[in-house]
C-alpha cells in the first residue's frame, strides 16, 4: 500500500495564507459568511518525474526562489 504526501514550500504556504486571509477579511468587511479557499493541485507523476501546478481560488502560486513550491513523495506503508 502507498501513501501520497504533498508538502507546500514555506513560500507557497505564506502565499496561500495571505490569499486566504485577504479573502476572509473581504467577506467579513462585506458582512458575508466565510466560504473558504480552494487549493488546486494539478500533478503528473511519470517514472519518478513530478510535474505540478498550484493555484488558490484560480490564482497561481509562483515561486519567488529557485526552490520547488511543492514536494510530492510516495511512501510505502507496511
């Protein structure tokens, strides 16, 4: 059995939290019920190669460093 582990980089996490906080503040300012934030991860794992694209509410996460924004790992479970 395998488990897929998905980790966002600290930079991508900070972008996610900033977008989520901004959305929540706007909803509260307009006296709306908070509706949550959608995190979208499109990925393809082919023979050890990972291709990923991350977006939050349709807004792409972009790397501000040369580091990867997302880490994927398949773990074997016993």
